[in-house]
């Protein structure tokens, strides 16, 4: 991947020196992917949770299609366990960009019996069915996602344009080759494609781009004082879904979140990084991915992410 990233930068500027601007190359590639997909498909949509990767994707889409208004909606699968600060940021961002927001609620599926609560209380794995139903009901033929290859081994197996069958499922053993910068969006009726414009980005790339572009993010991504308790090596916020158990004292610590999934399964990390440059310095020295360090749902098994993706997860 490192060699590819250098070659990508040189492709953008073949006369560059030994350190071509990788951010320019990654941005150029992402914009190219977004434009290609919008030109080829009839009803695309963009997954938008208010997290950093989806915010960067929305920023790139606005750049790619400027000066027109974004011609597709954003979709959020709301588990009901989201951080209130992130939901408020999601709504403010959608209003600022002037895009339509489609919300698929896990709670609706629990209320009518289509889904059942898990014994561990985590709702992230329950997002798949509401997502697939939203895609079918709205007839989306392409869905932009913020997945990056460095997040998880299952992410690294997937192409930029990933075909999903009529059941919304992904087969990692049956993927199309992607030669040069050619992306195949063809699909049969009932099928759709997932598209990952940030596939070749890393967490550090995202943060460097946030700094360069002056992109606003939810305040949870920066260090702040918060009441937390420790469980299984993670710092969790007390909430209606994550009450501390006996022997789990609650204390105030200075923390930040590297990823902002559900409150029931997402941990904070100790940090003094209160601004974007401090976060960049911190991320540059870490040896653990943000999901591996702070997401309990990815610790369910060695292949937890791949199993969910096969079922139709993001």
C-alpha cells in the first residue's frame, strides 16, 4: 500500500520531487471516484454518521460536484445509542450543506419485532437490516461509505467499488479487479455497489486533510474532561446503555475519541490533544488502529468485521 500511495502522488505530478504531495493525490483520486460514480449511477447516496470519515467524504463530494447542490441524500443508520453531541453535529452539518437526510432507526425494528436486542447490549451489529431496507426502499444503486483499508483486515480486502448481491451481501472471494483508475459500477437489477473514496487514506491522512481544509468535526474528537469508567481496557462514558458495574469506579479524566460509534461499544483514549495539530502528532505515533483500540464490537471475534460485511454491513 505504501508503494501504491507514492505512485499515486507521482501520477498526479510526475515532475514532483522525492516527496510529492500525497494529500493532493488522495483528494484527486477521491474526487475522481465520486464524479465517476455520480455519472454512472442513477440513485447514489452517501452514508453519513457525523464521524470524521463521513464528514471528510461529504466535504470531498461538495468539492467534486461544486457549484451544483449535492444531487443525492445522506443516510444515517441510527442505533439509538449515538453520542448526543454527534447527532447534533450531524443535523447542523446536513443543514449547512443543504442536503437531504434519510434516517433508518434500529429502534423501529426493535419495536415491531424485526430485530431483537443483543445480550451484550451492543446495537452496532443490528445496523445491517435497516441499512439494507433503506437501500431497497429508496432504490439506491450505489452507496458511498467511509471505509479505509487501514481500519481492519476485512476493509483491506475490499475494492474501491464493491458489488453487493440482491441480498446486499459481499463475497470477498468474488471481487472485480481494479486496474489503473478504472472502476466498474455495473450491476444487475436488485444489486448495488458500495463505493469507498477514502479506501487508500489512513487515519493520519484524514487528520492532515482536516487540518489543511479547516474541516469542522464533533468536539468529542478533541481532548476534554469527561466522566468515564474502565471496562476491558476501554474508557466508557456512563449512559443508559453503559452503566458501570461493581468494581468499575467512575472518575473524571481528560480523554478524546478516535472514533465515534455507539456509546455502548466505543471507548475513549487518554489524551491531551485539544486541537487538530496535537491530534496529528498523537496519531502519527500510535501503533494501534482506532477501531482496534476503542471499538468493543470489533473484538467479538477475529473475523467480526468480515462476518458483518458479508451480511451487508458498511
